[in-house]
C-alpha cells in the first residue's frame, strides 16, 4: 500500500473530522467520540450502513430483519456503539 503524502494525510484528517461532525449532529455521540470509535474508513462505512438501516421508512420488525441480513456489514459498528453505551452505564 502506498504511503500518504503530508497533503494526503491532512486531507484524510479533514475528511474524518467532517464525517465525525456530521454523524455527531445526528446522534448523541460527540465528534471526538465518533473519531475514536470509528478511526478507519471501514469502520465509518459500517456506521453509515447501520445508520441507513435505522433510518429506513419501515417498522422496527422489518429493520431487525434488515440488520440480520446485513450483520456482516454493520456488526462492528453495533459492537462499538454497544460497548460505548455500556461503558457509560456501568
């Protein structure tokens, strides 16, 4: 894998920050929490997939079916959010 240039690294960090800011405006998580929980692009893709399913215009039973069908795509995000929730409760 090619190494990022300094410009590439700066662009990547700005993209991560913009993603975190946008997601934090839609959730109770802060931008910093989002960046910590979802540092890699693959993590952010999982989170996006999860949010898409949650926001579908269908009842919760149908959403559960979608989650089960797509568990490979969203499982990591569910675990990370669950761990964050448990850490805040326990």
